[in-house]
């Protein structure tokens, strides 16, 4: 190939790359807002599910507490889990009735598991709802069934423990999903991080 031909090919390739980049950038800009809106709607739906009595929610903007809390959570044996954000659940008068904590465990069998946990002012868990769950169908995905996630609701405990074989009897015990102990432990670790954060890391 001549030098002129090589330069021509390089210019064409460069032009194609620029056009493709511009197209991808345009697609990103067009889809960014709808994706953000969908994520916000999913989050608000989860908040309503785990704290249905709240009149409204207000995000708790305290990066220092979040950083310090996650540093503490890292040493508690809950696995590779972080608290992502916290919202105050407000009653009709604007008083705090509790919190919704979003936490992520990176110990799931299929990847990260993100869960929103509703926690009343006295530390009782209202319920949990998943924002991200990509576990094995028929096994870990059963975490999203009422049979599993409703085990946390209405319970007040310093932390929850997973029990195999369906033998959970104490308030802090959670029956593992059959064949999916890894998922069960990951979800419980995220819930424990949320409970700990509310009980120990928020200025009330």
C-alpha cells in the first residue's frame, strides 16, 4: 500500500470514529434522563413499599456520617457491604417517623444486591425491598418473594442471623433460601448494615 493510500485510510477511519463517537454521545444524552427518571421512580416505589405510612421522604445529606458509618460497618462482619444513602420517613406533620436506608452487598452469587430497608424510629424493621437483584432463577431470586423478605418485617434486633434448614425461631433469625445461602447471607448483611447505621451512626 502506498503512503497516500495509507493516509487516506487513516483519515477515513478517523472520520468514522468521530461520527460513531458523536452518535454514541447523542444516544447517551437522549437516554440519560429517561434512565434517571426510571431509577428515581423505582427508588420512590421501594421507599413506599418499606414505609407505607410515611407522608413524604427527605434525603439525609450527611456525607461525613455516611463515610464514618461505612468505616464502622466494614469491621462488623456483615460482608462486603456499604450504606449508599439514607432518607428520613416523615409523617404528615413533618416529624421523622423513621428512616429508609439503601444498602448494597457485593457478596451476592450473581453480583451486587441493593436493598432499601424501612426502619421505624424505635429500630423496628418495617420491611425490605430490592433495587438490584440478579441472582439465580428459582434459587437466589426467591429472595424477592414474600416468604423470604417478609421475615424481616416487624422485627427489632441488633442484627439478624441466617439459619439453614428452616429452623429460625428467634426474632433475629432468618430462614435461608433453600439452595441459596450465599444470597440469604448477602441480603441479611445489607439489612444488618442498614439497621446498624440507623441505631448507631445517625444524629437523632
